């Protein structure tokens, strides 16, 4: 910004009304300050006399009722009812909107249900309307899994949908894949996986896309290889979200699985859109090599991504690239196909220099202000060992 210009007017016909309103506002604030002082000190006669004379209320009537019930009458049951009433009327909305989000965790009570075995590198998604959480795949320390589970939030119960999805036409064993839920057609989409280095030479590296219809309880193969349809190559640790407004999927980031068993070449996946109605892929941002000149938006994996379907924006939070943690926050505007940097270094707000893991929260009433919370890791940051056989480790 190299130039700022301020324009205004001193026309008395325009300014007279503004100045009168401002003077009246200052007078009302002085009266409110006096009323508050008289009430706090117990000068009830002075308080009542001034309120009757000026006709300026100190506050909203319900706040006065709360003060009388809480301070004067000490009727705490009535005060509590009045507080809930005020909250329902939106009295505290402005104050609540300024309070930072804080995660509060509590263990889920499970009632006589078989739990999924321990795993890492799995994926979960939620059906907000029916309050169901779906879990697929993962790595149990020795092999990839292809079991499919659903957790009922209302009944606090796990149910195994399938112990072997491959036999039922599903994706088969995998970990570090992408998964999201279609809130319009009630479907679960799964794409991508990690292929260990020693198996890449004799294993096909096709990037398949599967759909599980929760109503019909059946698997559908949307694509056996998205790459030949102008979609992403086989990738892992990417993020995928569903846009209910236009019924499409957005896939961003992650590492491309290449035939090179030594991982000497690293390619980060770009941004892709899949139209579920037309069954058509569109590449919005290309893949790029790690050694290419630094771009505006760095390649990433282990990031978080969410969508605001009303504003048509993607929020991409933090990432991991090799042994560094950029910790940035980007907004992608779908209409203009443009990335905007919201914050360059989220770790700067943390007093600790330890690595942090960010979880994204999008405030429903403050869509222009995505909020995050940083959870400090208990482990030191170490570079990956060449002997590691799985990215989850």
C-alpha cells in the first residue's frame, strides 16, 4: 500500500445531525455510568430518581432482572433461568464470539460392543445428521487393514460393517488414504493409499476411487485409475472434502507414490476437483517436484482441510514437509481459483518451541475467521529414519 486517501465533508447541513447524535450518545453514556455507580453503591433513591428523570435505561431489562435476582434477592435458581433466557435471546452472542475455542475431551462410554483393534494411519468421517462415525482401514504394526466400522454417537456402540471389504467389492487393505462423507447422498468416498517401497516394483500404482452407499450398503467403483481421467496420481496422506452445494470432491496435498523404491524423488500432489454428477476430474493446481523453485503454496502432507460450502472456500491448515512443520493457514477461493495466505506461521503463537499439531475449527458464525487450537506434542522432533517401513511411524 503506497497511497491512502481520506475523503469527508464539513457541510453544516450534513454534520449538524451527526454532531447532535454524538453529543446525545456521550450524555447517555455519562448517565449510564452514574446509574451504574448509584446501583453498585446501594444509593437506590438516587438511582430511581435519575432513571425516572432522564428515561435512559442502564441496560437491557433482562440484565436488570438478572442483577436483581443474583445480587439483591440472591435467588440463584431464578438467576440461572434468566441467564438461559438471555443466552437464547442472543444477549451474550457478541461476547461469546470473542472467546477462543478450547477443545474439551472426555472418554466415550462404550456399551457391550466389540471395538476396532488398535491401528494407525486410518481414516474417519462423520455423518452429522445421523450422528454416525465411519472408520476404514489403517496399519496395525504388521499389515494394512481393510475392515470397515461405524460408531453410533447416540448409542455409544461400534458395529463392524465388514471385516474384509475386498471380498465385497471394496477398496481392500490400505492406510494413509483419504476419506470423506457425502451428506447429500449418504455415501463414503475412499481414495489413495501408501505402498511400501519394496512392493512398488511388482504392484500396480493405480489410484482408485471407491464409494460406499450407506443406504444400499454396497460398494461402487467410481474409478480404477484417476490419473488417466485427468485426476491425481496414486498418493497418500492427502486430504479430501465434499462440497454439498455442487456435489463434488476436492483433493489436495499428499505425496505421490512413485515407482522409485528409494524415494529419491518426491512429488507433492496439487489440487483436484471431481464432479460426482458428471464423473469428471479437473486439475485446479498442478503437482510439483520438491526441488522446484518455491511456490506461493508449499507442497504438503499431514495437513488439515475443511470447506465452507456457502462461501465456497477451502481452509488448509498446517502441514508437514520432510522434517519441518510450516504451520501455515491458507484459504482457497473456489470461484477465483486463488490461494490466500491467512497466517504464515501458526507455531509463532505457541510459547513452546516443541512441534505442535494443529486441529482446525471453523466457527459457523465467523466464517471469515477460522480458529485453530494448538496441541503441544510430547515427543521431540526427529528426522525420519531410513529404516522406517511405514509413514505412520
